[in-house]
């Protein structure tokens, strides 16, 4: 069960092994740049997801105001807003990794930990948003019939 959940969320089971596999033969500075670019990538993805979630929140608000099935719209809105909170948590700063005097390998490990947590939060937010879209679609079909 744990293996399946770890795979579903995109989190490695052994972070040290995953870090070594991701970095390969890169130098310490090249490794930090590689991890940093992956963090930037997930930050950009979170921003795009947040914009989409805003649109789905508008659709949910419209549906609630027009009497669509509340038993579908309310969970969709809760999932959308919870996913939005997760997406917003990805947008925090990562400057703590760049403190002076910190060992390069420690910076790499800390930045990789940030990357993994952002990956998991992004995947959770994405799955919540997808489920909310399914609920909104079901409400639309019920309303149309």
C-alpha cells in the first residue's frame, strides 16, 4: 500500500537513493542548479494550476448561485479551494537554502527535500482539482437533463 501511495504521489521511498540517482555524476554546483531548475519548474506549474483553480471556483460559484445540485457543487468547491491552498503553499520562497556557510551537499539535500515536498503537494492539488472538475461535470450533466 505504501509503495502504491508513494508512486501515486510522486514521492521517492528512499530520498537519499533518489537524490543520488537524480544527480548522477554532476558536480555539486551543477547538482544544485539541476535541483533548483526542477523546483522552479514545479513553482511555475503550481502557478498555472492556481489560475485554473480560480476559473473552476468561478464556475462553482456560478453553479451554486443558479441552483445546481449542492451535493456535487459543495464538495467540488471544497476540493478546489483545498487544492488551491496546496498550490499556494508551493509558491513560498526557497531562499533559506542559500544561507552563507552552508555545506554544498547539505544545500543539495535540503533543496531536494523542498523539491520532493513540492512534487507531492502539486500532485495532491492536481488530483483534487481533477476530482472537482469531475464533480462539476456531473452537476452540469444533471442540470442539463
